[in-house]
C-alpha cells in the first residue's frame, strides 16, 4: 500500500493519450492527483481510479503547487492556462513545442510568478510507466525546480536534464525525432527496393534493425570530429569512396522501379562537399553544409 501523505500532490492538465498514461502512473504511485481536461468525459475513467476532477483549469491550478500540462500544442497551453492564477506555482510543460515557443513560455510563466520547467517526451503512451521500455523525458529550465520535483517527475518515465535554457528540452526532442525520421526514410527506401520481389518484408526487418543498430555508434565518431574540427579523424569510409558508390544505389533504385527521392538530397550534399575538396573526410562535412 502507498502512503499518499508523503507523495507530492500533482495537478495535470490534459488527458489525451499521453496525459492519461501519465496520470495513471502518478495514481498508481500514490500521488494525490487533480486532473482537468477540456472535454470532461475523458476524465471520467480516471475519477474511478482515484483522481480528483477539477471543474475548470483555474480550479485545477488552484488545487496544487505542482502543475503539469500535457496538451496538444503551445496554442492549447496558452488557451488552457489563460484564466488561471500561476503565482507561486511550479509549472512543468510536457507539451511538444518548438525551442522558441518553450523559451517564450518560460518567460510568460516567469511574468506570472511561476517557476518553469519544459519537457520533451521521448516515449509513446504505452512506454509510460514501463521503465524497461526505455522511454524518458528531457527537461530544461530551472535546475532548482528539477531537483525539487525529480522524484515525482521520474514516476512516469526516466528524466534527463539538459540545461537551464528552457528551450533545450524541445531542441533535444526535435533533434532526436529528426534523426528518427531520417532512419524511417532509409527503412522506407529499403522496403521499397524489395517490394516487388519474392522477399518477405518480415525477413528483411530483423536484418534492417540489426544493421541500423550496428551503424548507430557512428554518431560518436561524428561528435568527436565536430569537437576536434578534424573531419578525417578515424575515418574508415572516405567521402570520395562513398560518392563513387552513389550510382550503385541510384541504378539499383531505377532497376527496382523505386523513386530515388529519399536518397538524392543526401547524395547531393555529399557531392557538394566532395566538390569543395573534402574527399578524404568522413561524412561530417555535410553538417556544415546544412548549417546556414
Ligand atoms: N502520443 C504520442 O505518441 C506522443 C509521444 C511524444 C509526446 N507527444 C506529445 O504529447 C502531447 C500530448 O499528446 P497526446 O498524445 O496526449 O495528444 P492527444 O491525445 O491528441 O490529446 C491532446 C490533448 O490536448 C487537449 N487540447 C487540445 N487543444 C486544446 C485547447 N485548445 N485547449 C485545451 N486543451 C486542448 C485535448 O483536449 P480534448 O480534445 O480532450 O478536449 C487533449 O487533452 C503533445 O504535445 C504531443 O506532441 C505525444
């Protein structure tokens, strides 16, 4: 049995798929929980599980010191918190936003007398409350606030604090998700290549997953090269060699009747970097071409 008296009371605004998953973990851990959702019906199930349902966002904010919001986007945060009194509150915003929105929201909270932490959730709802699933949340903003609520914040998923600049959680979130989309794009091209052949996609999938895992540590070498400024450091496959190989990929795509549109932008950047005389480098120089 949980001793609720010792657990920090939490107010949670937003009971979408993610908010509901978060709510259940705090309830299960014995935190007194007050919830509010724009559409009240979504709160009904949580009431039977022990949550207090607030009639308005203002009442929910008034109920507790620690306020967590997990809404659709920054505009919904603005709308939901508009009529609330945040003075003296600890506001933790787990809504996905851009870094600029997060920084502006931190200042907005400060002007209303609240301390602020921004969060970027690196998990999907089924990973919440399942530590072995590996999900976690990036936090940035007030370090004191993070320390004060570290235990409570760690209930739904792991926590990774990335700095005092409130925009950094969103920036890390978007950086990792951007890399994820690059990976999905590569996997989409791979599946397209075998689509018309007598190859079971389910047979390719484990090969693909293992290959991506084997290649992923290359990011450590990229980081090392960026820090040192020496893009030839530890290079195994030179840019010149890799550009020379690109016709094989493009010709194979053509032969398999697959559009090269996911591959060509990256190959074009590789060629541009090679044209600058960087053939002995790794692929790291592409990053400098991207940064405007
Ligand atoms: N679900 C996921 O896979 C991802 C995983 C990574 C993190 N994201 C972000 O988490 C935020 C919430 O996502 P969600 O999955 O809970 O989203 P929905 O199920 O669509 O629920 C949206 C909630 O936001 C409420 N809402 C929308 N607009 C307003 C508004 N103008 N005023 C007040 N509340 C608003 C909505 O309320 P209702 O439609 O039920 O009335 C839901 O509570 C999000 O930033 C993801 O990017 C999730």
